């Protein structure tokens, strides 16, 4: 579950800085804001017409769409297995794209609106709070209005940019509309993987479009160069901070997501021979990553890596002013170490390094590589 590590006031100060840097006098300029969530940070609705289910408690058919991600009531033992089966993707190695599992239709509600990124669970249980504090602060302190100059840009976070044409089109249309409506260029505010989505979007837009429509990009905790944690998720899964779940519970869904392969460590940030996984018999690094997927018996992960690597290898600067904020000083997994004969079925020892707890420092700092590439005022901030 994405956790909001950034205080609304921290973000507020960045946004005030943007107003100041554009010469706004107090309470004058309000750039419309588009919030782009991270991995797991958009709601997903599902509609079922299945012939088989993984447990008799799982529903087979529904008349309409229902909220499945994130519905906290579904995160309990057994019931969660239904959710995992409904949200797993099936990879087609001919078309090199994914689809839902048989009998499942999904949609991501609320593009342009903020409610679906403010709360992950529409019943608004406080545990599922996401961009809500930030939105409340923008509304109460800076007079923003939801849906008018404050928008959300949710997307199917299971997928990678090779399957996100709809997101890119929605982004362009929403930004054009809000810029026209408000008479000011937009600020794109992202969390985590949302930063990479925004980068992929901006790389596609012409410089003249960006000059006209985008004031700046504010990124919180973007994994610019990927994260070693993904290497771990492919073998152990991740409980998303939900303590009652064992990390393996969600693994069957998570490893089917091309976005997980997209966030594997990038060869722009990790050296080919740097060991990511150590075993007494063999080490795994980017140079033999295929062996890793072969030895954990998930070559689909390798296929997805090949499909998505061109996006992680394109680190062309976004061509807009960037404010890049991230955490530091939190132990973050850097290598997995297995005892003899323990790979891949038992838990590894985690060798930790610096980062924000999820993303390694070198990846978080990736935006600093653009300093020379673009001269329109990049300011990396640590908050
Ligand atoms: C917000 O609106 C109030 C009331 O109209 C006004 O007093 C205040 O200056 C505005 N603040 C900003 C930051 O625009
Ligand atoms: C449900 O799936 C079956 C095939 O498994 C199909 O015959 C039926 O028309 C589908 N129902 C709906 C409402 O789509
Ligand atoms: C796709 O997978 C099938 C079965 O695993 C395999 O026989 C085939 O060669 C693969 N095709 C491609 C294009 O990788
Ligand atoms: C990166 O993406 C941009 C925009 O799509 C494209 O113009 C550029 O050629 C790409 N660069 C590389 C190295 O692939
Ligand atoms: C794995 O890497 C470690 C650290 O670099 C090294 O000490 C060890 O000899 C390597 N093991 C193998 C099997 O190559």
C-alpha cells in the first residue's frame, strides 16, 4: 500500500516555490495540478463472469463493476485469494501484451477527478488514505477546487508504458482542458512510479506543447533507475505493509505485472556485474538476469523485462522544470543473500543500503543526471 511519506506542508512549500519562481504575487497565480499516483495507487474495478474460481467463497459472476483494488475488506485470508486471482494478468508472448485472467473485465475509474487517488478504498477508510492530505491542504490553504484546477491521473498500475496509450491520451486531454480552463500552465505532481509515468509522457510530447502546457514536474520518491526490491518481490512477493498478510500472499498477482519488470534495476544505474542476489553457488547480476528468472522458474518476468527495458533505458530529460524530492537514510534492500541450497525457496538475508526504505538512493537521485542536460532550473530537494 502506498504510504504518504511526504507531509502536505513539505509539498506545499515546493508549490509555493513554484509560484514564487514564476513571479506570482501572493494569491495570484494558481497553476492547475495533476496528481499522478504510484504503484498500487489507483483504484481498479472488476466485473466477473468466470467459469472457475480458486475457492468456493470467491464470486464467479457479478452484474456490475465493483471496487476490487483497494477494498480493505478483501484483504483477509481466503478472500484475498479471490482478489489475487481477479487481478493477475496473463501474458501473451506473441503480442507481448497482457490481459486480465479469463472472465475478468477491469476498469480504472475517475480520470481527471481526485477522489480515486485521494482514497484507495472508496469507502474512505482511513487506512486507505493516499493523496487526501495533499488535496485537502491544496484546497484549504491555496484555494484549489477539485475537478477544476486539481485533478487525478489514475492508471492500471499493473501495466508498463508499452500498454498505456490510453493513459497518455487522457493525460494530454486533461492537461489541455485544465490549462485552457484556468489560463495557466499545469504542474504535474507524482508519487513513486507516477514519476516514471510522467517522464514517459513528457518524453513523447513536443517541446512546444510542453512549453505551452506544463509549468513544472514535482516528483516525490520516483524510482528513476528502478529498485532492487523488485528483484525480491519476484521471489518472495510483498505484503505492501499490510501486517496481517504474509508477503507470499500477493506474489501470484504481483509477478504477473509488467510494471514490476519495468521497475527492475536499470543498467544505467547498476553495473553489469554488480551482484544483486548472492548464493554460494552462483551470483546474479544484470549481466545474467535471464538466469535469475530461469532459476526462479518465471521466464515470463524476463520476457516482460525485455518489453519494458527500452523505457527504463530512455532517460532523456523531461524538458520541463523539475522539482525532485525524496527521502534518504532509511535502510533499503541492496542485495539478497541465500545460504547454501536455500535459493530460491526460503527467505534470503537482506543486505541493506541507503534509500527511502523501498527505493535505493542512487535511483532516487537519478533526476540529478538531468542537471547538465537541461538548464531550466532543476532543484533536487530532500524532505
Ligand atoms: C484564498 O481565498 C481567500 C478568500 O477569498 C483569500 O483571502 C486568500 O488570500 C486566498 N489565498 C490564496 C493563497 O489564494
Ligand atoms: C459469461 O460467459 C459465458 C461463457 O463462459 C457466456 O456464454 C456468457 O454470455 C457470458 N455472460 C455475460 C453476461 O457476458
Ligand atoms: C511463447 O511461449 C511458448 C510456450 O511457452 C513457446 O513455445 C514459444 O516459443 C514462445 N514464443 C515466443 C515468441 O517467445
Ligand atoms: C527517448 O524517447 C524520446 C521520445 O519518445 C525519443 O525522441 C528518443 O529518441 C528516445 N531516446 C532513446 C535513446 O531511445
Ligand atoms: C558473489 O559475489 C561476492 C561479492 O562480490 C563474492 O565474494 C563471491 O565470491 C561471489 N560468489 C560467486 C559464486 O561468484
